[in-house]
C-alpha cells in the first residue's frame, strides 16, 4: 500500500509493482549532490482552510533535481488541497525528501521522519472521486492500509507510470502541469532495497501561488 500521514504503520501509495514489471532504475543525470535530509519533529495544528473552487492554485516544487509544478484540484479536492497549502505556507516541506522511489510506479515524499512513518501530527479525510484514475502525473496523498479511503497527512506521491493501477482510495491533490521531465528524472533514481534513493532527492521548498 502507499504510506499515509503518520503513525506506526508506514504510509504508502500502494503495493509496488512486481519487480519483473518495474523498469530498471538508473542514477538520474543533472541532479545536484546534496546531503541527506535530516529528520524533523514538527507538528502542525489541524487546518480548517479549504481551497476556493473558483481559484487556481499552483504548487512550485523545487528539488535538487530541478523544479516541477502541481496544479491543485480545488474543485474535487478542496479540503486535501487546503491542508497541503497550509503545510506549504508554513514551510513544512522545506528540506524534506523524496524517500520512496519505485520506477514506473511513483515517487513519494513529504515525510518529516524521512522513512515513511512520519506526518504533521494530524490527518484529514476527503473521499476521492469514484472515477479517479492514478495515471501519469496525477498527484495524490499516501495513507496506511488501516486508514479510511481519502485520509491524508503530509506525505504525497506522484504517479510516474502510465497507470499505477490503484483503487480510488488515495486522496486526490492535483496533477503535474509543468516539469514532468523532472519527475521522470527522479523516478529513475537508483534506489536501495528499502526503495530509498541512493543519492538523496531533497525538496528545497514548495511554494503555492493562487490566481
């Protein structure tokens, strides 16, 4: 499963594809060598803000491998997006990492513990659209297997395969609308047996603009 927001169970997007179906990972070119992200013990009060359905929200994700943008789905996921925006506005994501990379499946980040077990100290729940398809570029929130569908904390994942084949259990956040090549670069990073990248992939900052 995909890990979620925090707690004793590791949060995941879902089960990884079989190894025989996963493209071989290679070290990404063009990523700056940086130190590994340090675990942070940060707790945030549960936010109540929701995205305004008439506005456009774009999250700029700056990493040591480049920058990509996520357009948040304010219409179908206002509560999930509101929580994500609150965390980004508080600079919660600055200095965290993409701790889980499965080639041809997802890249996952946003965990202050850095190992899939951390979160912001709260969770929100928003049922995903029944027809949601986790196709390439879709961004959703990770959760543990025991949490209800649509539960999220701070961990998010970006689908890198054409179809992740997941059930509609993971809260929708939005979709990559710029910089997909950066996501693809991160998605083929060399990883160890724990699915963590051998060379750190660090989120320098996430900033959200609205219009």
